[in-house]
């Protein structure tokens, strides 16, 4: 039998094995390079060899002599510039503080020495502007972060220089924000593009807030759209024809959805769910010929919510009516009707969902049987 102690012991062994693996890997890497300060050998993992030193430590591959790393030291503390060099010519550099956190500019360079990315950091947190570049020098990304490191605004560009995506902040924070984000006193409409140049979206912003947007599929068809009117936001998906497939309406004041609807390609409404104060208030569905299929209205009965349900055939004639609770237990009187709408069956359920009475009717709607129903399913006719 495997016990909890066995599991704990195996877990500890796995952790120890992982630690040894990391240790041996670190030792192997250390043995593959030599580091020095002005020709004096040093070991970055041995503080006794760097105590009191000031200058720039350089590390090289032992076999090839290729420079792999530079690290500034000030009176024995690793503070200042730090650079890493790749075999293909790319390099990374940053400035670190006494805690080892990036503090100041951090930059990445490509194989030909071209700048690929630069960002500013404060004690390990990126703040302010970040710029990233395509290999040919064109802007790839502009991003602005607040003092807590939260990204507030961003713009991404394709290799052709076309705007691919953007996010607006509370005020103009990066180049182009004032125009595309509608900070000029009027709504602004901006298009975004895919890498191949195809249009991806058309977006309208006002004072940094999205008020309307249309997103396109690769074939140019509308995929989804969004519209904000007052305190209401409507989000839609679309059929390939462009007709609305689904829509969700949200109350921005309450921060909750208020309606969901589904439509056929021809525009016929197929379903609708309405919410009030965060809970379902009603549900409805329709046949594609426009006739009602199902209608549910929710209400509160004491401590429970109760749904009044009606079902219809495709001719619009009611075939069922009755109530149930949230656990789908039947309550009260349930009635079933034939295709002409004539009552054929009536069942009564107690508060626990158990049938207690069953009444049957003939095709003319006349009562033909009236039985009491017992807990074991047996029945007994009521005296007439």
C-alpha cells in the first residue's frame, strides 16, 4: 500500500534530484567560461574573488574566447551595466541596482547591432514607454505602463508599417494616441490591418473609450461587432452573410448583462434571454417560421425561484404549460394539449415535485379519468 509518507518521500527525492541537476548544470556552465577584471581571473559565483573590486567584468567562452557577458561591479557589488552576447551577434543589456533588479534602460539588439527593443524600469518594474522594432528598424510596438507596471496604452504595427492593434489609455500616452483614440474633441475612426495587408477591424473611439467596432474575417466578412450607446453595450457575432448571429447586451452601470439573443441567417429571432439584477427573468425561443417554441418566465416564490413554462408547436399552438423550480422539479398544475390545443392531460405536483393527481381528457376535452396518485406510483380514482 502506498501511504502519504511514501508520496512525501518521493516528492522530496524529486526536488533533490532537480536541485542537483540545476547545480551540476550551473557548474558545467561555469566551467565553460572564464571571467576576468582587467586580466585578473574572477568567479561570479564566489564573492571572495570579487570583494572590493570596481570595474567591468568580462566573461568569455573557454574554447573559443568569444565574449559572452559583461557585468559592472562597484566596490564588490554588482551594480550598473550588464550585457549578454549571443553567438550570432545579438546582445541584451540592462542596468541593475544593488538588489539585482533592472533599474533604468533595458535594450535588446539584433544580429547586425540594430535596436530591437528598449524599455525603462524602476527597481524591476517596467514604467513609461517601451519601444520594439522590426529587424528593418520600423516600429513594431509602442507601449506605455504606469508606475505600478500596468500597461495603459499600446499600439502594434505590421512589418509594412500598418497599424495592427491598439489600446487606448486615459489620455494620449504614445505617438498617435491623440488622433486614433479620439482625444481631439470628436470621435475618431481607425482601421487596423493583418500582416498581409488585409483589413482586420474598423474602430471608433471617443476620449479613449471604444464606442463602436467592426472586426473582419480573413475573407473580408464581418466576424463580430460592438456598439456602445449611453450605458448600454451591444456585442454581436455575425453569419458569413453579415447578418447578426448572436448579440449580448450589457448594462455598463450595473456591470452585468441584460439580454442575449440568437438569430437565423435570414434575420429571424431564434432565442432570447433577459436578465434583471443579475438573474434570469425570462427565456424564449422561436421556430424559424417565426412561431413561438418555448416561453419561460421566472418569479420568486418565498425562498425559491419558480419558472412558468409554456411550449408550442410550429403552428403556434400551445402544447404544454406548467411550473418548475431551479432544480427542474415540477410544481403545481401541469397541462398538456394536443396539436389542436385541446387539453388532454392535467397533472398536479406537490411542493416536493411528487405527482398527487392525474386527470385525463378525451379528444373533445371532456374529463375521462381523475385519479389520486400515491408515492409508489399507484393510482385510485376519485369518487364522482
